[in-house]
């Protein structure tokens, strides 16, 4: 995402704009951190994906074997499908709720501020703590819902989507709240004069004005869903059977349960490529990269 | 932290001062692994023995039973043997669920343990292949304490290719059919000795709205226990032996299919209730269902007793019953055969800097004191002196049952996942999980297992 944005900017250099900007050296600490903690590990993972390594002996080069396996593995196909469904379901659930909550919370009454703060609490908890909490609540014999929730595919899937939403909706609500507060009041005033009602105002002003906010939030959700892991590990361990074994879980299993680090690295590399590709596509399709203001013509 | 402080002053290494740069370089690495002292951190946290201060590290599975190992380490560190070898042992307790991955990653790093807990057999095969294990065969053969200290069958169960790589260090862990005496008495039932009786009991229990068996299905390994016993009872221990020895076609043995079909019948019949795929053993779900009488029986390792004693002491003391797994009509397996873990083992890392100290520490596991500590914890040691100690167990009757069960068993099959090792074991778990969750049929299960590699 960032890359594209910078590219778009550097594409048309304007000397005037450079004046007040910091020197390139200011980016050095960030670049160094990113190199050591992201680029280097990613390169190592990519290298490992062309080897066979059990974590003990030296990695043995195996060429494209792991990548071929990736294409042939029926579990990979299932995982990919599950990941896509999970991503879409999470996106739909979180976007609808967060958008409505965010727009509502953008009002300026005092109670809303307090409620917004309360809504935000789940996001402050660690994913692991949340997953353990819900695992206990969903216990089929001693929990509050004494059903076989996590023992059926639909139940386990809904639980994962719900728990993920419970955790991340507050964050996206905050983004939407910020976005909604940026919308100039004059637009609503003008609409009111023209006789537009609440719903008309929402669909004709709020939603279009939040276009870029939706893109930002969506990219974060999609990329987040692709790396969604702790909740699945704790709630379902990919089960029942392999019904919720999404890609990050499959990667964990290949690496830290079967000790096939080469294959795990291939899955990890695939995830990086897919996530980068997806966010680029999203940014491109929505015109976000062009950085046009939503307030054109204002 | 203690040991890294030692490095700055150099106190633990005979007063040799270390420069600040050295500390920043090597110290930052060892900070992560503080106290794992393999060479890098050559100083004892407790000041070391005689100022020489060699400390070796032992990784152990950190559950309730770890207090026995802690006591053993404390006793050994004060012993003459430790003084003679010039060092001490430090115990690193790793939480159970993290044990295997943590060991695996540590073994490839500079902070590898000198001595580590394992399940013998397939669980250490990759380590043996990577040349990371000390072959203990000659050491054991040449030492009367070790040679005669353990039950030979248990010692042999941890072997690889006829060579010893481990020393038994925990209690026996046969899988036992536990039952709730109160429920059985109330419904006038006897523990089953044949499969037909078991089905009959199931029918009666279901009529009384009691789930016949507790099962922690979300952990998968409790499901595995059913297949292990059924395959043994139907086809004998040779069936799995063939698979363990690397012949994947062994999964095609009719006994495996038959066992999977019996399991499927049990599931469809509601023998495990309708929610078992989301019940866990590890978090206490299945033991609680069993102790509270919601389920009448529980097929589980011998540690079920200490688990229940910890969580539901009244139930463990008065209403917990135990029996052998029943025979299956037409099966060729001996009813005395046992599956489970013979015990756990200590193995020595080939890269250790103080092998004498490590071997000395392993010898302590054959001592009477060590065996007594296991007994006091409710375990049954695998030492040759165990029979004499059984009477002092908190539950002598249960200890005797377990001891006889293992002692008289014509065959003791190591848990399949441990025997196959992590790689294959995990893939087998996946297939078992699918079978129990109804995602694959018995014949699909067999086909899938044949394809595992």
C-alpha cells in the first residue's frame, strides 16, 4: 500500500512540495528496522521454500518441490477456499457493523464519547486472551452456550468470524468515526434544505464521502484476515477435522507440528505474495492510489 | 538473568574479565536463553560446584509430574557424583503444549539443552538421524546400575535400530479403560471384557441418558487411543509394528479397516455423545464430564488417575474404577497387550560439553530415591525395584494393577503418534480427526493413511 502511494507521489515530483519535507536520511531508522525484521526474514523464508529442512540438519535444496506440492496439495486447496470465505465473511460482518457504529459515534453528544470508549475495549485485549475467553464460554458442557458450537464446521466458522469481529470492529469503528467527522456539515445542511431525509443523506453523502475510509479499512481487514491465526489455533486447532484449517494455520502445522519448514516457508511466501497482490489490487480498483480528495469540487 | 550477570563480572569463569563489547555481542544472544548455559554461559547460577561451575541444562515437559524431576535434580546436584563430574544440572521446564516445537528449535540453536525429555522411538528419530544424540548402548551395557536398573522391555521400547538412546525417567503410562463406579453400581453394570458386552453396556447407558464414553476429541490423541487398542485386539501388535517399521501398506491390513469401522459404529451410535469434537482433554473438559457422571467411562492413559486426583479428589478416591480394554470377537490380539507410552526418556545431546555429568545425572533415575519420588506422586516407576515400592503408593491397588498390566503384557505398543514421529504422527492425527468428525469414511481413512509419507 505504502509503496504505491509513494510511487504515485514521486511520479510527479514538484519542487515546491519538497521544501518543508524532511531529508531522506530521516527514513533510515525505519528502513533499517524494516530490512532486518521484515525483508531479511522474508528473503530467508523464500530461500527456505526451495529447500527441505526439518529444523535439525542443514537445509537441503530441493528446487521447486515445495511449490509443486503447494499446487497439488488438496489441503492447500481447501485451506485457500476457507481463507477466502473467512476473509469475505469477516469483511462483510466487520464492515457493516463498524461503518454503522462509526457513523453513529461520529455524533458529538457526550454519551457517545463514553460508549465509544467502552466499545474500544475489546481491541485492547490480546487475541490470545480473547480466544481463551471465548473458548471457555463456548465449552459444550460447562460454557454459557452448551451446544456443539466448535464441533461443527458452520458453528466453528461462525465462532471464528464472530470472535474476530468482536476484537477488530472497535478498531474499524474508530477509523469510520474519524472519517465521518471529516465530512463537512455544509453538505448535510444543503441536503436538508433540498429535503433529503436521514437515509438519503446517509446513502448520498456519508457513504460516498467515506469511500477512501472504506478502502483503508478493507485493506486492513483483508490483509489481517490472511494472517488470522491465534483465534483459530486456540478455538478450533483447525478442526473439526480440517474444517477451519485456514492458510496461516496450515503453515503453522507444516512448520511446527510436522517440522516440514521448507513447505511451511512456501506457504508463508505464498501468503506474502497473495496479501501484497490483493492490497495492490484493492488500492488500484478503488482509485485510492491516485489520492484524489473525496472533497473534489468543494 | 542470574547467569548473564555472572558474565559481566566474569565471576563464574575463574575471574576472567569480559569486555563490554563481548557482553553486548554474546550476551545479547545468551540473554534470550539465560541459564541455558551450553558453553556460552559457562557459569553456574548457584555459584557452581567447587568454583569450576559447569552447568548443564535439562529440558523437561512441564506438567504436574515435573516436581519429581526437580527433586531429582536437586538431589543430584548435592551428590558426590555431581562433585566428581564437576558440575550441576539446571532444569528448564517447558509448558507441555509447547514442548516439541521448543525442543526442536532449541536443538538447532546455540542454546540447545544437554539433556532432554522425550518419548523414545520415533519421537527422537530425526535427532538421531541428524547426529544429535549420544548412543547410550555401551554406557548402559558397561554400567551395572543402568544395565539392571530398569525393566528391559521398557528400556527397549525407547530404542532405535536396537541401540539405546534414552534412560527411562517417568512412570508407566499404559492406556486404561476407566469407569465411574457410582454410575456402574446404580445401573447394575460390570466393566466390559468383550466388545459385545461393551455395546450392551452402551445401550443401557444411553437408555438412562448417560453418555457411555467421555472423549476429548478436539485434542485428537484421545481418539487415537481407540484405534490403537482396536487394531491390537483385532489384528495383534504386528499390524502397527509393520507400519512403524516404515511400510505404509501396513495401513491396508484388514484389522485397521475393521477398527475404523467399529469406531464409526460407536460414533454413529452416540457412544461419545454428540459434542465430543469440541471437548478437550487438556483443558479438563473430558475429565470433568467423566467425574461428574455425565459420561460413564473414559479410555485414557494412566495419568487420568492423577488428573482426577488433582481436579476431583473425592471422585478419584471413591468412584474411579479401572479395567483392561476388552477383547474383540474374532480378533487375534492378546487381551493382555497394552498400548500407551511405556514411559518417557532422558536423552543426551551429542554436543554436550560435559558428558560425564550428564551420564551421572541419568544414573540417578535408577536410584531408589528417584523411584520412591515417582511412587509418592502416584506414578509407577519402570525401575526393576518398582515392585517392592508399590505398597507405599497413595493407591497401592491402582499401582499394582498398572504394574501387573505392564509386567505381564506380551506386547506394549508405543502410542502411534510417538512411534511415527512428529511429521507422520501429525498427518495421521489429521486423518483420525477427519474420521471421528465424520469427514471421511473408514475406507477413505485407510486409503488416506496408506498415502501418508
